[in-house]
């Protein structure tokens, strides 16, 4: 990948539509939108759209002990994943805080592909390597050699099935391969409908093929709006090593019956004794919000703003991590500057 102003940009940048606008996510330059953000959003909510996810992390975990290792250290049941299947899981710290939320795809009997956030990829690698002691398993960063696209929208499956008929039979988390490209159906707790994975050399051709089939290219702004619409937390904005899995609504990624994993005692205690004190809630303000803003009630800080979107009328909607007693719809909150904020609904 090449860089611009010290930021890594996508290998697909040269075939992006004219008039593209960019922003930074971590050390990557990403397309925020391609000139008409509102039309892109409408394509995603009523049609079919394609988005470049090359800034995300992709790791290969290979070896006879690869499955046992990830099963032992992460929150979900990795041993139950069949070849071609996948599951989202969490690697937590020994304090029960999120290191990263990622999808594990079983690509072979002893081969796994980890689809992780780009922001926390380095921390994830360090943690997995720290817990690899005598296991016959190696971890390889394949983020540059393998690229990742996603498709979203209610017509996405219909269009994709016209190109790759086998995708129509996929259940959530299942995948199929065609012509060297893996098509993976996303889960119901994701903003995407499908993830598309391929060697870097095939990516431009796949992008053009999907455009030709009727998919609209969209930027990161559209996906951010979809996440906030659906109440889906985002890495770095809504969760980090300062949050635990339960307060950000990811209890479904924790298998309480499978036994030990890193942080298991803390997470189990939070669940068993109902000690989770914060939750994700959607909030709205007419005065604008910024990620990281404190939310207050009577001068007391009760929450923090995470993912933020603003519509064409200047109304800002955001996800916020708020103390439970103030997370009910209709509760009036305020920023440090006094801007009025209203809680809408809990995420979970």
C-alpha cells in the first residue's frame, strides 16, 4: 500500500469515483464519501451498496493448535465453528476489558482467518502471541495481501446471488468461495449484509464487477450512519480497553458455558451479580455532538458520546455509553457547554 501525508490509503483509491472525500481512521486514509453522501446512504438503506474495508485488519492463525488456542483465550465457542463457518468473538484483558471484537472464519481444518478492527490490530496480535506458549500455531498479518470489501442494503443478496448463486443458501456466518473470492454472510448484529475477501490482486476487478452489477460505491460515512441507526457499537468510538463486553451490548458473543477464557472471572461476575453499570443508548441533539463529549445531569458526568452522525438538517444522533439510571428514553442530558441532549432508546 502507498501513503499520502503519512496515512496509508487503499489500493483501490485509483478506481474510486471522481470527487471523493477522505478522512482518517487510525493510520489509514479512507473514503468518507464519493461526492454525494446522502445518495450513498439512500442506496444503502433501500438498494445495494459496496464499501471498501481494506483499512480493517486480517490475520491468519495457522497450525494444529490454532483452534484450541483461540477457544481458550476468547469469549466465544471457537471449537464449534465448522469449516467454512465463522463466529464473532472477543479477546478481553485479564480485567475483563475489550482488546478487540473480531470474526473468526474457519478456512480449513487447522486454518483460521481473523477479521478484526484496524485500530486494535496491534494489540490483538500482541495478546494472542503472549498467550501462545507451547502451542503449534503461528499468527500472520495478511492485511496487505488480502483485501476486504463489504456489501450492504436490502437488495444486496439479490444482486450478489445473480453473480454468485451459492450465496443464497448461506446462513449467518457461513461462507462460500468462487473464483478465488470468499463471500461471507454477516450476522444479524452487523451493519453489513456480506463480507467479501480476496487476494489483493483481484480486488479491483471484483469492485468493478460489482459496480457493473448495480452496487453503488459508498464511503465510511454511510456505514457509520447505518451503525448508529442500528445501535451497533464501533471500535475506538464506542468500545476500547476502557469498556467491558456486557456494557456495550455484546453479551451474545460470550459463551458462559464453555469454560475459561481471558477475563472470564470478571465478565462472569458482572453478569451473575448484575454489576454492569453502563449501557449503550442512542441520543440526539440539535446543537451538535463530538465523540468523547461528556454527558451530564445536574453537573454530574453520567456518560460519554461515541459514534456521531449529523443529518442534512443539522440534527445530530449518536451512540453514548451512559449510566443505567440515566439511559431510559426521554431522559434529558447535557454536554459540558450546556447543549441539550435527549436519550432516545437503549441499544439492548
